[in-house]
């Protein structure tokens, strides 16, 4: 068969504020690949099906000398992120053609990989759409499920506040908190998202763009747990409304990702209120809960017990726009780029 | 016997910045008391010997409608704080004349108390000076000892950074950390204090006024534990220099006490570094460690194994000046006001 285009999303320049599609990232079609004949050198050929676009990716769009917990994207090279794909050919005995893999993908249509580093074979016993394996059954779902188990220490009757409660992490956390018997306050940035948060069980759901977060928490709090995806002023409001011995689960702080960090002026409240604030990266606790997660969560998704929403964008060439939409909160739900059918 | 003057330190006005002696607080001599005949109504007469002046007291100098973890000082009434005293007369069977009491005192020379609420009888088996019972064997000592046991989770070979390491809390923490086999970095605000931190075992001791904290931590870190008494820019530097899975013990944030809170701009680092930040008030964990503390610490003070320093000011009338000195860090060691001899 003749070589085909191997479309790629290239990291082209370090953004100073929001990433600019076409400038920060470029969709490149200059590479081709012969799917039947390209040498595998003992590895395997992977076809990308779905790519996840997540808030944390902004952190990798930085100059290489700036340190952080994950490596930066390399200028001139494809972005990387969570994805699902199918093996087309393999010389590696660990995987065979037809296997589906979840893990860290290069943002290109086809990749030749040497081994399973950063990847795992996934079963799909319930025949779920592959996109959920980068969403509610992927990194965002693991983030919610595992950190809630590890850090929340919920007690029946307590109150939790969840910011970005309509996202793939927040909406899962709402459902975990309700299952544990908590009162749930949740915020998001549109009326449609407020509606979704109510559908998944939030007792108090509000639009932070039209309603003052501090006033809601003052009225509905004090809060015993804060699940933070936002940082900045929202974190300040949560500190003000926190109960003694509150747990703050620091999952993300998107309010500062495009401005170099949002200041928090009342952090001293952690002392008087004996607050424990825990930051985490799900990959560091994944080994403790992975088996339990894959046993429990796909079944609950299949039965409809666990609700989720996705916003699927079609075509790898859209990825730069989706990154920007996610940084601005314009996506309607968990953002997935559908690259190819299975 | 004729009535004697019962000197008092009165909370006179709410300060906006640093407290002003003679304005924020007033030494008042209008009250008298007849030590032999004043009616006890079933309570007891307590003579104040030593009063502790601590950084946290600034927080109680606020308008009554402002909420916090401890009650505000009442305008027109004496301040309150930790102290040691001796019972002169008693109608309460729980205590007898000659008993020494530690706990929460009104800032006056003599008090009539109904019962032991906020007080405990202390033994002095090693004949230590009474001032140590508000210092290394009092609240500051308990703060260091108990929070280190509860939150530090030290592992041999790790590195800890302790701010205000020459204070009564910090200097005790240095010694606890060295006993646990850690590398200790400690900061304070004068060369004399640096010398003292070295004497009690700090491996790296520096004057933050003449040496850049961030540079020291960059060179000597990364740090696994940060004992924070300062907040603000020092906390920012510690976040920047923290290792993955670092523990931040939030004991105090004096840098913001006189300015309404110092902003922290890189709090987002708790996420990428999986930092756990725990605020605490020693009174909430005291019940777990009190017995162990009084069994262990006075003996170590008496033997000289546990080193401490005090800065004793003579006379209750000095108390307002001592509060200001402590807020400005001008005291040379744990500040104690000696009110009367035993």
C-alpha cells in the first residue's frame, strides 16, 4: 500500500498567555508512513483513536529549562497526552494486532512504539465507546476516584464544595460524595453545566460567573472538604468558608495556569482552622487503586449508575483549538478529540 | 492588710498595623485588691508570676465581630495569655495555697478564679525556673514537640527547613529534627540568633535579613519538611525548594499578622510536588501528647540535653512593649514577662 499522511500536532512556540492555535501549535501533514511496510524494529505500530485534552497540558507548554513535575513538550515535536489506540502490526510479544492500548500517546495519527512504557492494554468487556477510556474510565476518572479514596476522609453529613463540578473529574467527585452521604455544593461556568451538576446529584449547584462564590459558601457552608480545580479567588473563598479540620484536595488551579499563578492572600487560615491541604498527581497513587478502579468503574458506566458527559471534537487538526477551549472553559464537557474510528 | 495595687494590662484600642504600647494596650493601676480579705466565693486567689508573650497574640487584637479560632481580647478588659502563678488562698478543694498553676491567665498581678478551667496544676520536680513553664515546658515547647510527632513523618537523611529557628518553637524543632537524623536548615533575623541555631544543632543556619532564603534553599535543598512560622515570601521560597511528597507544617505566618495576610503566589506547586500542608493549633492535639510531654521534656531541660533560651523582661508594665518587640522580632529569645517572684 502507498504511504499515507501521518498528521501531527507540533509544539511550535512557547505561549506567554493563552495558547494560540496555529502559532503555539501547528497541524503538520508533511510526514507520511507506509502502514504495511514501515519497519518496526521489534516494536509495534499504533493507530491513534482518541486523544484526551486536559487542563494540565498548559503546564508542559513551557521553555525546556523551566522545571516542573512533568517534562515540557519539545519544540518542533508532537505534543503528548493521554490517548487510546489500536495496534495494527506488532513484532513485540507483549502486544498483538487488534489490542487496544491506553496511556501516553504522541499527538499523531500513527506511532511506532518500542514497548509498553507509558501504555497498558485495556479490555472493553462492556463494549463502551473508546472515548470513555480517556475520560471517566481514564485519567480524569482515576483522578476523581483515587484521590477521593486517598484524601477525602468523608463523614456522613459533612459538606463538600467542588469547583469545576461539571468537568470529568468534578462530576465524578459529586457522585462519589453523594454516595458517601455528604451535602454537595458545586460550581461551574454556564447554566447548562449547572443543570448537569444537578443531574448528577449536587445539592447546591451554581454558576460562578453570575453568582458570588463566597456568598454561596457563606450561606451553604461551612465546608469540610474542598475539591479544588481552580485555585485563586475560589480557593480564597473556600478557605474563608472552611470548617475546623477541613480537608482541601488540590487537584488543579486552572485560574493561574495562563498568568503564572494566582495569589492566595488568606492562606494563613489553614493554621487557625487546622486545615490539611494535599496536592497530588494521580500517577503517584495509581498503583494503589488501579485494579479496583478497572473492576468497578467500567461496570458502573455500562449500567448507567455512574453518569458522565463528553464533548467530542472530530479530527486531529482541531486539537490546538480544543486546547485553547479547555483553558478558557469553553468546552461543554470532558474534551476528547476523535482521531479515527476503530 | 491594706489593699494593694492590682496592676493590669488593658486592651484599649484595635490596632491597624503594629500594636502601639500606650494606645493599643495601657498599663492600668486603678484597681486594688485586699489579698487577705477579698472574697473568693468558693474560688481561689492566684498571684501571677510569669506571663508569656507570643506572636499569635496579635490575632486576638481585633474587633469583636471578626471571627477567628480564638476569642478576641475585649476592649477595656485585661489581655489574656499563657502564664504561671501561685495560689495564695483557696476555697476550692481542687487547689490549695502554694500550688503552682499553668494555663490561661488574665494579664494582671492578681486574679480570683472560680475553678481550674483553662488551668492545670504543674509539678516542678527538677526545680526549674518557673519561666520555663511558659516556654520550653509550656505552650511553645508543646507546639514544637507535639506537632513534630503528629505531622512531620521524618525519615533519616531527609532535609528540613525551619523558619524563626531561634525562637522557642523553632529551636526545639531543630533539636527534634537532629535527633531524628535529618539535615537541618534554619533561618532567623540576627547574627546572634544564627549563632544560637548552630549551638542547638542546625547544619545550615542563616540570617534571612542578609542572605537570600530562596538561594540558600536552592543550594542546600530540596527540602522534605518545612516548619513554617513566617508565611509570605519565605513560604513561597519553601514551595519552590520542596521535594516531591514534602510535608509543610504550618505553625505560624507572622509575616502577614500586621498587614492582613501576605499573598502566596506559587501555591499551585503543592499539586505537582504532591505536598501536604497542615495547619494546626496545639490545643487541639494536646490531649494526645500531654502526659508524654511532661514526663519527657522537664527532665531533658534539667539535664541540659534540651537547650533553650529566654528573654525575660521585668515588670508587668513592660508587657505592651514586649508584644510589639515580638511582632517585630526584636526580642532575643522566647519572650517572658516576669511579674513577681514566687
